[in-house]
C-alpha cells in the first residue's frame, strides 16, 4: 500500500476516489435524514389530541377519500335520526327538524311541510306520542356523482295503548358542500324520497 502512495498520480487517484465515495455517502445519509424528518413531521401533523371528560384521546387525521362511505352513511343516519325522532313537545320537534333541514335540500323541507299541513306533528303532541327511528342499513354508491343512497330503517311509534313498528325505506343523492358547524360531514341530501313506510308490527301496552 505504501508503494502505491510513492507514486504521486496513484496517490491522487486514491484520494480523489475516496473523496467521491465519502461525498456520496454523506449525501445519502443527509438525504435519508431529511426524508425521515419530513415523514416524522407528517405523522405528527396527522395526529390530533382531543380532550374529553378530562382525558386526552388521540385521533388521526385522514383524507376524505379514505372514508367517504363511512361519512356518507353517518350523514344519512343523522338526518333520519333528527327528522324522525319526535317527542310530544313542539320545541323538541322544531329543534330536531331544524337540525335535519341543515343536512338536506328543499325535498326534505317539502316532506316536512306536507306532514305539518296534514296535522302529523299536532297529532303527536296532542296524543302524547313518541317516535324514534332505528337505521338497519344504508346502501351507498360512491361510484356515482352525486353519490346515491338507499336507507332501510324502522320507526318505533309509542302511543298510550300500543307500540307500532313501521318499515321505512328512503332514497336520495348526496352532494358535496362546505363543512360547517351545522353540517360537519360536508354533504347535502338531494331528491330525498320515501319509497316505503308501512306497519309491520303492532303491540298492545
């Protein structure tokens, strides 16, 4: 090895080769460190900490496309819950209907107006009737624009003398809108239509 360094040209080539290899290794290490740092920053930014009942809970941010079906189903579920969960209290009915109408377009408002004009809500109040809805399943087709859905649910209507279970099937479209406090999923139900609403069971109390 010492014989090689006796030759100036040979020594210069060795030093040059060593310098190039050293530079490549340094660049590789620096690139790896920078990429790793960016990845750590992205992972950290994706984490969200929520304070609930004095406890810190960790959540993870995600792209909308990753869970659009789940968000769409929850939007449809919440709309049906607010629209069909009724108690014999005018203020409670109006509060729920107001929340429901933020989630849908004029097609829902039209059905609400028809029910009100036919005395549906007045009968609930005067008859001390309670009504709740149980969503069994929701079919979502995210391949369509706007997204189409069909909701299968049951209405449980509790009267003084009986409990009536009704089948409820509705359909409609979901259009993307801006998220807000009143519409956290950023969907708007359009062309909402009731396909089926009939008694399937009556129980005496």
